[in-house]
């Protein structure tokens, strides 16, 4: 796998710009609280955080998918490929933004071929759909061998490749990958990792939402750490990977390998690596408190 090359700061305008975004659900439950991030054209940027941090809500806001979930953008702005994002997923797909949702979300009763063609619904002609299908299925030999198989009979790894392939049928300029390694065996995670890099090298800008921090930091050049709906830390991945607070909170370095409670992550990141004495990390504090961490 070739190491990713940063393009940060080289483009006149970013591929994706999220500026001080606030999102609420229902009667006012806040999910994003002034979150901002930037993804340059040609980058792989990772968004890291525990469950409930606001990562999936951000994806919905970018793709126009807040409405069906009862969410609304109450402040801030999102610009995608130089244009304001709109609350209509179909429009965002036509503009070049595709999403691979957490949990794969394939059509289990449809065949591999039918799933992929469903992703190509925006193609202007059958000829264009056939061309894209040939390109996409050619990337996945295991799927090519099972074109007529119902997707529900595929392995977890094959289903994840199918979900990514379905998004590729839309010829995206920006691809949002939400937890693509979730529930996969380590050898399949490595295949997903290599595919992410390959897609990026072919010209696709990628926002990678992951709890598998090791994989995310390996393939990206810049990362954001999100908790409680806001960015707590951002920077080059090499810098974050060497940050003691991040390593202990997310990489399992220390006595506990559990994901710490959000408030402990926030305390550690706010303190900074220079002030983290031995025994004062989120894992250490949680272990002393005896509380469960999720």
C-alpha cells in the first residue's frame, strides 16, 4: 500500500467545507455543536470518535439526509464542491457526493448485479449504466464470480465491497465512508483499507468515518477527533498518532483497551500531552472510578 500524500492547502477552495454547523433532532436534542472541518480535493480525511460523537449526523448533514431522521441544521453552513449543500440526497448524489452507510445497507433479496445497478439509477442511459457496471464489477473479482447471487448470501466482507461498489456506480467526486471496517475480520479490514487508498489514488476525495483508529490514521493525511458534537482536536495524522492523549483514548495504549467515556476523552484532549501525568489518562481515570466505558 502506497502512503497517502497530503494535498492540504494546495487547492483554491476545498472539496468539502463544514463551517460552525449546529444540528438538532426532535424538540431540541443537539447532535452537532459548532462543528467545523475542511477536506481538500484529493485528500483522505478521517473523522474519529466514539459512538454518539456526532459522526453519522455530520454525514447526514453533508448528504442532505437529516430530514428523514427528524434532524435539522440550525446554524452554520456546508459547502460541497464549491456549492452550498442542499437538504435533498438525490441532488447531492447528482452533484458528485456518494455515501456508504454504516452497516452496509444492501438489498439482501436482490442479486449482486441488481444491487449495483440500483446504485446507477442516476445514469442518463442504459449504455452509461452498463459502462459503469463493467468498471465497478471489474474492481471486485469475488463479486464478479457471484453476480447472480442474492446479496444476503454474501459474506460480511463481500457485502461491504458491494456497498462500496454501489456507491461507485454513481461516479462520485466525494465519497463518505461511514464505518467501512465495522464487524469485519482483520484480513478483510486490510482489503478495505487498500481499496480506500486505491480509490483515492484514482481521484476520489474521501471522508472516512471510523472507530478503527489504526486503519483510519494509516490511510489518511489529516484527521479530526470529534466528541459531543464538536471537534476537540485536528491535525496531520502523524501528529495525532503520536499524541499521548489520543493514543491512550483511542489506540488502547495503557492499562485499559476500552473506549473511555466522552467526558474523559474531552478532559484528556483539553489537557494536552504535556500535562498528562502517568495515571491521569482517560483509561486510568475510568479504571480508578470503576465505571463502565462504552
